[in-house]
C-alpha cells in the first residue's frame, strides 16, 4: 500500500534526467498540516523529485507500484523518503524526497581533490547500516549502486562528514529486457542474470560489493568499456573486479561478491567488519584494473 498524492498537490519543475523507463523532474509537494482546515490551503511546501512513468509504459505500472510499496515500508535516516504515488492522467509518478547534492557517482567524479579514506568509510558504513535495516525487515532493494545513492551532506569541510541516502531501485528487474539486465553487470548479481526471479537480499550484498568498489575508486565505472557480450563472459568465467590495495577491504568486497549467493556475508557482519577494517586505519588506494581476458 502507498500514500496517494493528488495531482493538484505537486508542481513539476526542471527535468533532471532519465531513469530506466522514467523521467525525473525536480518538483514541489504541497502539504497540509494537522491544524489546517479544509479550506483548500496548504501550509507547507517541500522540494521533491518526481519520477514519472509515462503513459507509454502502463504495462509495467504494477511493477512500478511494487517498488513504491516497498519504499513506503521503510523509515531510515539513510534511505530517501518516498512521499507517495500520484496518478496524473495516464502517468504514474513516484514523489520522493529531493536530496541536495545528487547521485554519489557523479559527486565523486566531480571532486578535484581526493576524497579522504575517512570520508569513504563513513559513506560505506551508512550504506551498510541502511542495508542491514532492510535485511532485518526482510526487504529487498534490488539495485544497489552508487548512482542510486544520494548525497545529502557533502562533509567536505570536515564538519560531521558526509551523509548519504539510498534512493529507490527504480522498476524491478523482472520487467527488464535481457540486454538491460546484462548491461547492469557488475552490479546485478550473477544468479539474477540467469533468472531475474532469483532476486533476493543476497543479491543486494553483491550490489553492495560493487558499490564498495565504486567508492574506493572515486566513482569510476566498473567494466566501463566492455560490450554486452564481454560483460556476459565476465560472469560466465566467474571473474572478479580488481580489488583495492587494502587486503582487509578487498577481502570484504570479495566476501560480498562470491558467485554462490549462500556464501555472502550478512549485512550485520558487514557493518561489524567495516568497523574493524577502519580501525586498522588503511588508506584505500586503487590499483590498476585487471583486464577480463
Ligand atoms: P533507475 O535507478 O531505475 O535507473 P531512476 O528513476 O531512479 O531510475 P536515476 O538514474 O537514479 O533514475 O536518477 C536520474 C537522475 O535524477 C539522477 O542522476 C539525479 O540527477 C536525479 N535524481 C534522482 N533522484 C534524486 C533525488 N532524490 N534528489 C535529487 N536528485 C535526484
Ligand atoms: Mg535510481
């Protein structure tokens, strides 16, 4: 179930980009407060993003609502808030909290001075805590990647450090094409490429491992120049991404990215392990990427 937002309660603004089958806009959500009367006035406005599934995609609106109802069950400081869903004529719209500094991958790539190890650890710990919360609630996210992590506070002045929020996963992979799934290598878990019905919490652990890689490598895109067939071969040959020059972190990453989903760590253990690794105070140094062949 999800909260229904009236089309009169939202104002659509600037186009921000495209998601999978969606268009994303900045927007305003007008809210009534408890002590407002029923005169039609709104006492509060919040900045939101509107994720619009166009009328051409009504065949997947059920899948879209599935994501929305999953997000509505979540209340966590490191997960973006979904206000609700709005049906506007033939369009379905997810109304989500606007997060100021945008997606983590772009944020990291924009930096001209290197992000500190402490900064990266904080982001990794916040993400792990969000995923540990989902694990406890037996909820599957489905698309953990740095593009779907939003930066709420940059923490570059050192005060308080960064603050991130995991965004919604977009439409479930069960309605994606084979090519779209293969293109999500190396974020999508190998068992999900074989059969999208294998989506599970274990698959989120794989995605977390890949995201950890992105964080270590400053938002670099893993397997960036690989064609779809090369990506398929990467999983078929059970290859691993190059791991950072820190044995403990590399071990943690590969523990999340084992090809057997049953061998992957619980997020609760991951949270603990990151703390241990951080206390050993390593510096996360990328090593050159290994080639697939
Ligand atoms: P998918 O994740 O399925 O590809 P999506 O609809 O979640 O689709 P994204 O690619 O995650 O789309 O987002 C598209 C762009 O919209 C991002 O690059 C970012 O600029 C912007 N954006 C998305 N969500 C937010 C948000 N909550 N706050 C600010 N900007 C956002
Ligand atoms: Mg997204």
